[in-house]
C-alpha cells in the first residue's frame, strides 16, 4: 500500500459518501444519473467476485463491502425510495448503457490477462469502470444547474483514478514484475474522460462562479 | 503451474 493508492481509495470512498449523504439527507437525486450508478454496481459486482475466496487484507475486504453496499443501496434509493425516485430525471438520463456494457464484455473476452471467468470479469469491470461515468457527464451537460454536491461527487470520482495512476507509476518502479497494462490503460482512459469536466470545475472554482458545462 | 494473479487493488 502506498500513499497514492490510499489517497485514491479515500477519495473514492468520499465520492460515494458525498452521494449517499446527498440522497439520504435531502432525499433528492436530482442531477444524478441512475445509469451511471447501475454501471458502478455492475463494476463492483464483477470486480469483487473473489471477495470471499481471495483474502488480501481486512482493509481490502472492508472497502469492497463498503463499495458494494453503497453502490447497490444508491441504485435501490433511486429506483425504490418513494421520495428520492421522484427527483430522478428519467427523461434526461437516457444514455443507453447497454451500448457500454456489450463492447466492454466483448473486449474483455478478447483482451484479458488470462482466459478464465474471474480474469475476464476483472477485465470487464475495468473497461466498464472507465466508461461508466459517461451517462453522468451527458446528464450534467443537459441539466444546466449542477448543484455543489453533484459537482463534488463527479470531481472526487475523477480524482480517485488520477491518484491511482500515480500509484501504478510508483508500483511499477518499486515492485519487480508489477505490470498490468489492462488496468493502466483503462485507468488512463477513465481519467482522461474527466479532463474537460476538471477544466470547467477548476474554472468555476477559480472564478467563484456556479459550475456549468457548455452545451 | 502458473500462479493465479490475485488482484490486490480495489
């Protein structure tokens, strides 16, 4: 474990907590894409298949349970909770996430570290995580008013993967044979997808104006 | 036999 990875995990945890806080306290999910939340639930479900078979550490297991629990409960809130679901913007959140899942699955079948169920699912979860934010970014472009919590949520979500890139660089130089091209490339693509959001987020923060993304 | 890679990252 290195400081970059810990910072990445904590940032990722904060992004989930910010979202849960928003949904649980103000009982609203305005501006949040259910499609992205469902994709994240699928990412964690396919990535943590080994949660009960391969024990890495207490930290690893607890974090996996938190990410699984929070992502599924957010989907539950947005689908089932009578108050929260009312604030869900169904008309605007129209990204057909099936068109993200299928290519990721096909790519995982072709490009994986080992053609076993677990490894294909691992590769699938990495490719899917890289593109899972797209429905959310599309929704942000459409709904002009981005409230602070949603902006912070997306920002933290992007920052966590950026920290992970530093973690991979660090591990590459400090651990022999630490080479995971699939993880590195999908992590890089994922972070690049946030690039323009970061640009507008920093500008709005610097000029102290409300965050809005150009059409 | 080739060791199964355990992915230790979240």
